[in-house]
């Protein structure tokens, strides 16, 4: 049996393409191109090692800028972000969508502190106080 996604593949990511754990992707380029039946000019994010792209909306643009702490999209190239599926309100309905967050492993590595060395202890010292 064939699924709808298999019957009608898309070159753009959909929420159903991404697991709950998220999908880390390295940004290859950001380009404007005509998208959809109306051929509307939109910003598209390309990723290294992936055939699918992400059409950017204002929300995800802002989320990428915040996650990377970089407003200029030229400086996003080579940086890793994480896509994850969620829902948003569209009119009166909740619909599936893709959102962007800081890549968690990179965030964990950046916040990891080096372990403190154990203080040197002289084994001959006896700290017991006799009564």
C-alpha cells in the first residue's frame, strides 16, 4: 500500500516528515524562490545532506535568528538548527506545523561546565577530634 506522501512526494519538509525528537540539520544556504501554485516569492532554507528544504515564514525566520543569535541570514550558513513538529492555530482550527529551535546537543555542549578537580587531600591527615 502506498501512503499519500509516497504517492505525492514534496521537496519541502512537512510536519509529518519530522519525529517528535526533532531533526538536526546543518544550513547549506538561504535563497528566495518562487513557491506554490501562485509562484509567490518566499525564502527557502536548504540543508547539507538533505533533499528537502524548508519554506520559511516570519515565525521560523525569527526562531532561527534567535536560536543562532544571528540576525543576518548570510551568517546562518554552516550552523545547525533543529526542526520539530508541533501545532499552531490557523483560524479556528489547530493545524500541524514545523518550528525551529536551537540544536539541543550544541546548546548542551555550550552550557556544559568543565568538572572541578577534586581538591588534593593528604591521606595522613586525621580530621577526627578526640573527646
